[in-house]
């Protein structure tokens, strides 16, 4: 395997008067940033020429838009970025993740070159306070013989007051966030192509330069670019919905601007869940979104439809117990069976190619509420590496290592160690999540 090429780079502080777009506000300890950015994220390489002269990005979602935007703002790639995919379309159905950790905004802002508050204003039209989660509680949920659901004692495990009053997360429909990122990128010199490349050669034909770099920001494999994925051994089954809250106050489980993590143990494993405050212009009566998910084994033992139906039953039952009503489920319900990957670093290197989607999403999807954040961080790190003239894969493996470790911890808590997780939730739900989850900058960011 060819050695990954890395250059020793000199760094210089960015002048204070330099315009914001060149000063990404991504300081913090939650990611292992490339060394050329320095410990505070505010340093940049001087006089470095990229190895590549153009970039083709496959996909049209959050990751594709973010990496394309950061590259297009660089003089080295301005006017030389092509996205092969469809621009995002608005859809009421909840497809993809909806948990926007506040920390994600730091990376999206760095990619777009705009203040994080500008993103919030565009997302929520001045009403971001209604979609804000200031604290998160945890509880065990159970189902009675009559089919009703009961929420057990709750415990707080994370609060904005632990983080200098900063918001922890926001609820946002995935296609709405992608649409906002697309709107911001409209002012940049990015070319869209409706071509569907089937090889690296097809991608090179789309590039406006002679030394193109290809970034795959979608799950579909690209023949000839990296190893073909093996059949997954496990999946995550999930169902999600937006909810209004007509009886929330009367039920007394959820306070305003509070999210909740739930868990129900059945058949030797955990059904996990989160409910977050939500504002959605296409579902204006929605005040929360909820999702239930479960790690399931693949192969002949997998009964997809049965697992999805249980996730839906959990969703409606737990929501009712908290005083929430589903909003137009025929139009908004989203279900999925998503393959998992292992947690090992991706070391197979194809020069001139990066599987951004695989590097950002190693492990079991959904279960940590960090999909948007990992996509934003991976996009930012990949773009900065290309601008600095180095192959980005090694840096993404390093930047993602912390997130993969935490993903693996939650995976084990939900599946092979679910018995002990259930005991912890019975004993002290807030303290149990303190032991399992991550908190601090990885949620609240540096607002």
C-alpha cells in the first residue's frame, strides 16, 4: 500500500483583522485537528500548494455541501469544485438524522465561512430558542400488558449550566439543514452535474482540472475506488416522527427546552430513543421529534418489517406517555434499516480518492446522535488537508477516532451489555448516562 504523503508545514497565526471566512472558529479539544491548524484551530499553512487542482464530490447531502463549500472558498480550488449529485429537496418525511449538536455549528460555520448565528437564523427564522435543548434527562421506559407505555424515574445527565449557559443541541429536519447549506453555497463557484459516475475515470471526466481529487460523500460504492464493502453483520432499525405537545405539561415528564434519552430492554438487547425540541417550517405544529432505534443482527435471523413495527409501536407509546401527539404520520414518518460497519481505521489508500462517507460514519449509525457533527468535522478536516497539500485520509482517521470509540461504547451498552445498562438505568438514570455518553464541548460547542 502506498505510504500516505504528509508534509511538514510551517504555521503562522492568522492576523486578527483577517476576514472571518479565513478564520474558522473550531477551537476545542473534542477533535484531533490537523497540526497545521494549531491547538486553538486558528492557524493556517503558509505558502503551500495543493497537490490537486480540482475536486469532484459525489453526493448532495450535508457532507458533500460542507466539503465543497470549504474547498470552493479556497483560492486554490475556487471555480474548480464539481458536485455530481442532486441538490437537496425539501420533504416533510423525516429521513436522516435530526439531532444538531450545537458543536456542529462550529464546523458548518468554518466550512461556509459565515458566523454560526447566521446558520441558526436561516434555519429557524429567529425562533431557534424554541428548537433548543438546554438539558437532557434519561429514563427507562417499559410496556405494560395492556400495551401502554410508562416512563420511569428521570435523571438529568447534562445541562447547559455545566457549559457556561451554552445550548446543547437543536432539532432540525435533515433535508431542511441540507437546504440551508445549499442556500449558503449558492454564492460560491461550485458547479453541479447530474452525471452519475461509475468509476474514478468517469469522475475525472467531470473535473475542470488535470489533477482531480474525488470525494465520495454518499453511501453507494464506486467501483475501482477502494475496497468494496462486505455484507454487513448488523444493522440499526429505526423509526422517527415529529410530534406536537398538547399534553406535555400535564404529563410532567418533559420541561421546556429539555430532551430525553429513553431505553427499553427486550429480547436481550436495548431499544434506544431520544426526543428533542424541534421547529420545522413544513410541520409548523411540531414541537418535538422522536426516534426509536435498535441494533439488530443481519442474515437469516433478521426480520426487518417486524423490527420496524416494534420501533413504531415504541415511538407512539412513549410519546403518548409524555403527552405528545404525532404530526401527520402518513407524510412524516421515516423508517430505515441502516447497515453498520466496524470501528477499524480505513487504511486502504487510493491516491486521489477519499471515501468521506465511510470515514465519517464508522460504527453503528444513529445511536450517538452525532451523525451531523461527524459529517461536518470530516468535511472540514478533509477540505483543510487538501488545501494544505496533503492526502486527507490519515487525518480523518485520527479526527474520527474519538467518535468511533464513543460509538462503540454505546453499541456495547445497547447490545451485549444491555443487562447491566438496564440495571444502571433502574438505579440512577442520570448517573448511568454520565458514565456512557460524552458531554461538554462535543455538545455545546464554543458559542
